C-alpha cells in the first residue's frame, strides 16, 4: 500500500497538458480570474462611501480625512489663512451628528480647534462655531508640530540597509510564547505607517494560542511544512468602509501593504522571526477564513504574517536580489 503523496506547499505546478485538457484548464483559469475581480469589486462597491456615508465607520474615516486636509493646509511653507472652509464645515457637521464620541471624533475636534485658531481672523461658518463649542475633550497633539533634522537623525537606525538585509523569511522557530509586549510595540510601530489621508484603515488580528494558530493557518497553503512551529499569526485587514471613490479601489492594498511591511520590520526589531503568508486565494477560500475568524464583510484581507521566537541558528533561503539598477530608474527622460 503506497503512502499518500503530500501536497506541495504553495502553488502546485501542473503537469504538461495538451488538447482538450489544456483548453478546459485555460477556461477555468479565465473564469476564476473574473470571479475574483467581481468578488472584490462588489465588496468595494457595497462598503465604500461612493455617494454618501452610510455607516459610523465611514463617517469616522471621513472625519479623519477632512481633519488631515486641514492640518495639511496648515503645514505648508506658505500656509494660506481661510483655506478649507468647506472641509471644516463638513467635519463640524459630522462632529455635531454624533461623531465626536469616538477616537476619530477627538482627533477631528482637536484639529478643527487648531484650524480655527490658525484662521482666527477669518469668519467661521455657523456650523463650525457650534462644533467648537462642544464641551467634550479632544485629543492632544492635533494640528501641526515642528520636527528637526537633528532629532530625526538621532533616532534613525545607524544602517537601515543592513537592518533590512538582516531580515529573512524564517521557517524555523524556537519553542516558547511570544511576549505580548513585543507584539503591542510592533503594532504601535505599524500604526505609524503612512495612511491615505490619515484614515488608518488597517488592523492586525493576532493569535498566539497554538490551537487557534492552527485553525487560522489551515486556510493558507504555503505554511503546511512549517506552520506548526509558529508562535503567532496575524491577519492584516483594511476596512473597506474607510474608502470613498472609485479612484481608491486599490488603495486598501496599498495602505495594507505599508502597514504589513512596517509590522514585519517592527517584529524583526523586537528580535522575532517573521514570514509573510500570501493571500492569493479564491473567493471560496477567502470566505472560509473570514467565517473562521468572524471577520465582517467590510474587512478586506490583505496578507497573513507568521512570526515566532528566533532560534539561535536557522537555515533560510538566500533569495539573491537582482541588481539595484533593475529597481531604480533615476531621472529617466519624459515623453515629448
């Protein structure tokens, strides 16, 4: 009796095919492509506030975006008093409509107050005056702040290139629990990643219990040969309700990628090993993971990230990089 052949970790390579078999596989591949496109498009359309805000999450995102527009104007070298009246009025309306109760509202109100102080000589719309009179605490540090090149150089890594080159996708981990404090610091660092209009759409859903890790990771094919060694797994998502118009249809993946890579580097800085687990899956697999972890329909899964304690020594893929010239075109000629 022959043993069952283990499935390949990751993408299986099809054997050479000809004739009808090859045609059928091609038709299925084309159908899968369009099913995935429609699946993603309908979910974006269902949750993004293309025409009007329909949820608290969308309103909070709009408040953060409007607040960022106001602070952006104040941060210009030649800041112009009186700018952003329409944005300020919309932000004030959202605050008065109950948005002031959450963290986003606190940021919005503090920014609106800073903007009003900057524009003290400008007449304020009545709705802004009413919002400024709200007797609720706002967050600290909104508006603008001053940074110096010296301060940035003082805290910057001595050699970031060496740090980046020291990180590898690890598939061998030491036994033991991952310190929760390290995870919290890493997520705090990921929150500092650039986010479109400061909307901060991303969340890291993290599990460190071995039984729960196994339930999450079984939905991702590429970790089959090493996933049992993980000390933690994160599912990175972006909230589709935070996006506004058709031009932002790919922005969840952009923001999510920035957040995920910052989280990865932060875990590396904490001395932990990491390995991205790609989420290149069919709608059926996506739905299965979402059902497993109780993820609502408005959250878009970007990628999974496995992590754990670093062993004293480990074998990793060398993964040679192409020459830098393949990734850089410095001052290329422009058309015309």
